[in-house]
C-alpha cells in the first residue's frame, strides 16, 4: 500500500460555486486516491512521507475535454476566418499530412511534451482519420503519464479527397482494426469513438459507429451546435432529425450507450438541451475557440443550473493554447460579455465556478476525478507564483492567490504534477 | 550623428489593414528616427554598424494608451465584480495607500521594472491623487527609458474620504504644484491632466483643470462611456451636458485644447462619436478590462471607419496584464464576439488591424510613432520565438509568425527593445 502526504495551501471545488480552502493543509494519498484534506496529519498516517510544499498552492489537475492534437502544429495562426472556411482552407489540408507516420510522430512528440508540462492532467482528444498516426499519438500520450482518451476520426463525406475515408464501410473497418490493435496495450490511454461532426459522416457510417459503441461500451466525442452555418448545414443533411443532437442520438452516439462529450453547444435549442440532460451528455465549453472562430458564447450558466454536465476544452487549434488557465479566464470573461450583450438573466460565472468546470466539472467524465474529496483520484498540481510579482497590501488568501494565478498563470508555472498519485515532475 | 541598422524579418502597419513585410530587411536608424526599411543596405549607409537579428521578427514598439499604475498591486484579483462595486470595494481603498511615499516607491518599482521588460515602449497612465507618489512614479518611469505620460489624478467628490481631495481649489492647487515641481525634470516622462471621470470631479474642479490645459497646452486623459450604470450616473450629475463626452468638452477637456485620450467608449451615442471625431479625441480600447468588468465591447470597426483616432490600453488592473500581445488578441476576439452577438454589420478586426491599433493607432498620440516609415521614431522590438514550438508544415511567412506571436506571446519573449534608437536591453 503506497501512502504519502502533500502539504501546502490546498484548494478544490466543494460544489460548483464553493471552494474548499486549506491554508497549510495536508492531502492524504493512498494508492493513488485521496483520503481527504485535513488541517493536520491524522494519527493513522503519522508515518507517511510528507511532500512539503508549504507556501505553495496545491489544486486538482486540470481536465481538457476537447482538443485536436494534430492541429497543435498550426496553433495561433490563420485566425481571420470563420469555422467552415478555416476547416477547408487550413485545417483539412494539414490534417491530411498525418498520413505520413514520420510526420505524425514528430508533430505528436512536440505536442505531447508540451501537454505534459502544462497544467493538464487528463485530456480527451481528436487525432485524424489515420490509424497509424492515431496509434503513434496514443503511444506518445502513454509516455506522458497523463490520462487520456484519443479518437481516430471518422469522415466519409463532405471532406476533401485528401482527408476522406473511402467509404462508410472502410471507415468502420479501419476503426475496428484500430480498436483491436490498441486493445489492452495502454494503461492510461483509452480509445474513444470520434465521428468528426454530422456533415462529415454519412448515416451508414454513423450507424456503424453506433454499433461499435453498443457492442464495446465505448465513449463518444464529437461537435455540436458550434456555429450557425454549420447548424443550418446539418438541418439540410439530416432533415429527419429533431435537432443536431438528435442526429447523433438516433445512432446511439449521444450518451445513451457509452458516455458522450459534445464540444461547444453554443446555440443548442431547448429540446437539444433537454436531450443532453436526459442522456447525461457532457458539454465541452471552449471559449477561446468560440471567440477565435467567431462562433458565439455558450450559455454555461444555464447548463450548470439545469444539471447538464459541463467542463472546459482548449479546442486547440481553434483555441491557441493548451493552457487551461487561459480557458478558465476566458470562460469567466465571455460569460460576462454574454450577460452584458445577450442575456442579463443568466448571471456570469464566478472564478470559482469556472475553476469547478476545469476540475470536477470535466473530471466527472473520468469518474471520481477533479476534486480532493475522499475517494477522488490524486491528480494534483503544485503551483509556483514566484514569477507573479505583486506589491502586496496585505497577506493574500489562498483563494485570492488562485484567482491571480488563473489570470496570470503564464507568468507563474506548474512546479510539480501528480497523476493518480504518481509524481510526473 | 548616430546611425545604425537593424536587420531581420521586419513588419509594420502601412495602413490600418495592411502590413508591410520585409523578409531579411534592414531598418535604417539615424538620430533615433527611422530612415525607412529596405531590402538591402543603401550605399549611403554602407558604413553604419549592423545589429544583426537575422531570423527574428522586428516590429514597432507597442503603445499602451491607458493603464492605472497603482493598480498593478492587485492585478488579477477580485474579478467577480462590476465597475462601480469594484472601484468602491477594492480599488479606492488600495489607491488610498499611495499616500505613503515609501509604499508608493516600492509598488512603482515593481510595476516599472515589469513594464520595462514588457513589449510596451510608450504608455499613458494614471497615478493616484497623491502628488508625492506621482512624482515617485515619474522618477521610476524615467529610469526605464520608456516614453510616458503620467497623470496625478483629480477627485473631489463621490469618492471615499480616504481618496478625496479636500476641495476643487485644493485639487487644482495641488495639480499646479505638481506641474511646477516636475517641469523640465524629465526627458521622456511627461505630465498629463487627469480628471478621474465625471462622477469624481465637480464642475468647479473641471473648470480649474480646463484652465490649466488651456494655459499650459497639456494633454488630458479620462474615462468615457465605459459602463451603463456609470453613464446613467453621469446623466444625473451633469444634466445640462448633451452627452458624457460633452461633460468634458464644455471644460476644454476633450481635445479642443491639448490632445485627449478617453478610455473605453463602449457605449458612446452617435453625437458623442461625432464630437470625438471633431475634437480628434483618442479612444483607448481596453478589451481585457471591458470583459473583466462586464462592461461590453467597443465598436472599434466603426471608429476605424469613421476616422476616429483609436489605440489599445491594457487598463491594468481592470485588465490583468501589461502584455499588449494579450490586448491585441482580445481586441480581435471580442470584435468577433461583437460581430456574432451584437452587430453583424460591423466586420470583425483582422489581426493586422488590431496590430495597427497597438502600434501606429495609439502611437499617433505621441507624434510620428508606431511605424517604421521614414521619419517615425525608432521604437522597435526584436522578438524571440524559440519558446513557441510548432512542428511546421512549411516555412512560415513573417506575417504568420507575427500572428502566432500575438496569440502565444507569453510563450515567446521580447529579446531586445529600442526606444528612440536607444537599446534598452
């Protein structure tokens, strides 16, 4: 039985709106799982080794529910375009290059090394349509020590020749071959079924993927109601569906079988939200991407109020950075702009609520993850605030320091990272 | 006569929407002023020493038209509040502490050191109401080598006892004493008249400040049409003014005498915009602050189209960072959200346009500043992109690299900075 103790200024979300704060607290870890946070070391753990980070903030690892690993290659560029143009002009041609395994290996090495050093402890990501490149990405992710879901993307229509699978059948067969090849190979890196979005997937392909999900009990990730033009297009392509969400749900790809993550949900109609709630679908809120691609601002307050699962996604490369501190900040900022410009009835997100989204909110997709309450996975970050000089009026509370870190995280750094009780650095 | 040459990948705004790009170009500097950018060293400068930064981006220094130096002490905190609450609960009590010169000196030392290392070459800033602290700030700014305007703030009403001057007369007298004390003392640090905003300044005070501006030909900075509650308040306080802008203009504080910068202008009515245009008033657009304080999004496209002067401001500590790269990025992002959520008739800002705002747009307040065209001040940044790993598909153009740097600037760094031809680091 492995036991140790993390000591420092510990914070985690007790509820979506309330932080639990422990100045000079101790987090007890046993076999990779939290036994809770205490003001002093309990007698029964008196002999456990202490990792003493007194004076440092300790928070749960951050959870990225949505990103595109191959797009890390061109983050921060070509942002003058809206979604569909951006996909066709820039994204698809570059994703096509991941057909070359050597290129994929090099690109994914840079991506996974950066992700390992970031504040992210768990991530759910798209690869490309390419089986070999997807396996290279899974191998590289496994080496990081992070926990992840990686999806080989399915696309059999409305995509350029260079990035379209030959047929629905070929796409399904390739997916099964991929799943068989990676089955049991990795400890922390799991497959997830990934229809890119309704426009790129024929009904036949969706049906085949739904069958795989049912048979193997796998989770699903895709995109939903991101952009008005995209939503219109889906209406034309899937006239029998009640809404965009239903176009997945009718094929068991919306959470009725395995868990499902839908990225964005900026413009979901009421009945789609009700369906999300009924199915336990997770919303991956991606504010950076939704601003960069001029998509809009998701009504996250509503999702929280109605009990829809919601977490955050960086959505690289619609989003420019893998830093979830930026995503947390922008979730707060954009909720304020939404309150001011769209709907004053929905109060903006507090920083505590946006922090919840990035930890326990998204963490729920992985099980008991994103909190230090007893029984949760011991995923933890030790933060270094030395790079954030602030002439102080008074001693700051841990909560004030955490808010400051979220706004200025790029000036500080992640000093240590633990995943499931294992210290990565 | 001092001459030298900067060599590298040089970019600057030729027009608000067009970048001038020189791969392996040379910028000729003579007596602190640009003689233009050329593909090769002209024969007449063949003997000038070359500062060779081949492979690096070289851009004009960035201009911050609006920030509050004393608020650097608490940037990135207490962001759950709207403007007026945030001022009363947090900002005013801390600004009051700058009465102690020792505290001011320490706080301003940290602020000015950080600003010196940032991408900013010129800034226009508020101090507090305190004469001594303002002089400490001017001394510290002068040491940085940056060019700045610093304003002792005027407040004689609707402010807490701890941060209110005794009377209009006392405020005016203190302002004159400050101006006399700093006259001729600094080379790069200039005074600017600074009524905080209409709610904090009585008519008598405004009249006194207007007289100083007329007499001494000094510029003015203040706040305008930032937040709906504030605008309502101004209507009540100044019922005879046609609009918020007119409440300054009637006292010669809106650009009719010295130049004027008005921060925010998020909700300016048509006649206020016309007045801004007529007076040549500069808008300091502060997207980070306007999101953090839930104020809204300024119609920057309109200001550009109508020929109103507009630049960017970080508005520390409504904004959390002095990095204008963040401000540029958010100017683009928020213009996209405005296009999507408020007014689809006003096209969003391209990254080239937001870059213009941060350079030549704001630079115009300082004269021929913010460009490398002939006759402009030789304010330049040499950028270091090594911290931004991108597995490349192809060699990136200087323009693609500049956009990437704007989105990921915190991962790169400013390698060298020149102001008026002087190398600061």
